[in-house]
């Protein structure tokens, strides 16, 4: 076998390996094992703060809107206590990343993300 054929085969093998690696990386599920810190994510208008059961009272008015729950897989909480319990369940799960949206200008909680 001539040197050029061997080089071409090695090059083709390298390209195939690179494509396989790219495909494996693209289809790999996200790694959620990184620890979640309590540091807020700052934007220009809002910040995302770690969601807490203590946010139940502030979030209850928006959580009371039936339209918000229209496509949700669970029933709308009827009381602040029910919302607090649900937030406690959500935030106790280490695989979930749950945040509350807080306005930067006055600290008011607007919504939550999960």
C-alpha cells in the first residue's frame, strides 16, 4: 500500500471519529449534577432568584389565575398553604432548577420559572 493511500485512510478514519464524537455530544442528555448556588442571575430589568416556599404569598395572585393553569398537569392551588407545599415539593427535588422572577427596581416577585 502506498503512503498516500494509508494517509487518506487515516484521514477518513479521523473524520469518521470526529463525526461520531460530535453526534455523541449532541445527543448526550444535559448534566444536571452541577451544584445550584443561591446566586441570582442578573438581567437589566429582572433577576432570577432561587425559588423558595417562602415566595408562595407573593406568587399566589398570579398562581390563582385559572388561565395560567389551563394546560398544567396538576390542579391549581386554591390557597397560599397549598402553593407553599407545592413549591416545597418542587424545590426539594435536586434535579429541578426553579427560579422566581424578581424586578430589580423594587424587588417584587413577578412570576416563577421551572
